[in-house]
């Protein structure tokens, strides 16, 4: 179990990254925006930092975790795209 802890934390990072997408699909909830803005990115960062701290493999073998970052930071990326779009106009 301890040897595969980095893989479990990577899978947890993907699961956490899917939460903002789920909230976008379901629609507005009471705390949906706060979860997408603060909670999901913070938990994703904690899972990735813990994965890097307890890793038993090279980071090249854990490449599959990094594509989950845009999904975890969905609101942040959307805000940056809108800001860049308004400046480029």
C-alpha cells in the first residue's frame, strides 16, 4: 500500500480536478463557486505536493497527473482568458 501511495494521490488529484467540471455541468449550487475557486485548487495542490513528497517513482512516470491542472483551476484560467481578451481588444 505504501509503495503505491503516489499513484493513489495522483488519482485523487484527478478526482479533485473533476469536481469543478461536475459543478459546471450540474449548475449553480449554494457554495459551488467557492468550491471551484478555492477548495478544489487547494486540495489539488495538496494532493500533488503530497504525491511529490512521497513519490517512489521518477516524475517522468507520473506525467499523467499534470494534465489535470487546467481542470482544477478552471475558474482561474477562465478569468485569465477573459482578462487577456479584454486587453487584446
